[in-house]
C-alpha cells in the first residue's frame, strides 16, 4: 500500500517569509495529491490539490509542485501570515479510487 | 448543504468498555473514512467504507470495527477499550469512486469525537 512521508515535522518562520513542506510517496499508481490545513481544535480542510497531469498549481499565496519521476511533491506558502499557523497534512491516492494515505503532518508556526 | 456530522462530540469510557461513534456523510457521498488522531500526531487511517462494504482497513487490531448503513452513515465500534485509545476520531466522506470512472477527490471531514479512556 501507499506510504507517505512528510518533512519537516515542525517549521517556524517569520511573518512574510516563505515556508516549504515536502512529501514523498511510494506507490507509483498515486495520481492525486491533496494538502489539508488543520487549525487548532478544528477539522482538516483542503487548501489545494494537484493531479499527476500537471507539475505545478497555484492559488494566491499557496502553490504545490509535483515531481512524479522522483515521487515527491511540495507545498509552498509565500508571504506567510500568523493565520497560516496550523498543522499541514499531505496525502496521496490513486485516481481510480479514494484509498488516501496521509503524511504525519507539519506544525507550521508563523511568528509576527 | 450540511457537512459531515459526528456524534457524540465527547465520550468518556473506562478501560475494558466498548465505545460506539457515529458519522453521517454529506448528502450524496457514499464513501466514509475513519481516522484516529492522537494528541499532536497525524491522521492514522482506520477504516474505509464504500457502498456499504468495507474497502480497506489500517493497521489496527480487530477490536476496532465498524459498518456502513444503507443510508451511507457509518458507525465505528471500539471494544475492550485501552488507555491508548484516547484520541480524536475523525470521520470523512467523499463521492464514491468505484463506479463509472470517477476520479479521486477531496475528503470532507467531520468535527470529530473526542474519546477519553480512563
């Protein structure tokens, strides 16, 4: 089955700096890669996702890149703000089903 | 449109007891997933149900079980509770992907049930 590894486990940045979180996956059949944000005491919510037919996707200050050959994908947050502080999870699943596996999470702290 | 709902919000049990947690998916969703989230840790996959059948289960002992009802709601049962079962149990739903070539898609999470085992 799929195994997703996520690094780093914790990340602290100054407001305005960029943050990068990296994930690797093991199953070459995985074609769908979502990222979730979980604020303290709240449920995880999707912030961006990417499918294997594209290498990069952007949504305002958030971008995700995918390297299928190397089996890794990354989340990039630019111009970080204190409200970006949360735990971020990457995930991977095949396109033909929704058997999704999550990374262990990254606790991002943005210092004002 | 109502989101994923879970009940109860909090559940306190003692060692050896049984716990039952419930989840109602978003209307039209046929897949339900259960995850265990221990304090400060990641989302550990427990069970996946789709169209009433168990499709996959994570690396948990058999005392973790569940089912999905004809209306696609789901129940997670934990027997012979142990202290380390204390965690937030999250349910998520999505459109089923086993029929007709649908693509994998976003999972929508419920608010969770906080289980405390004393």
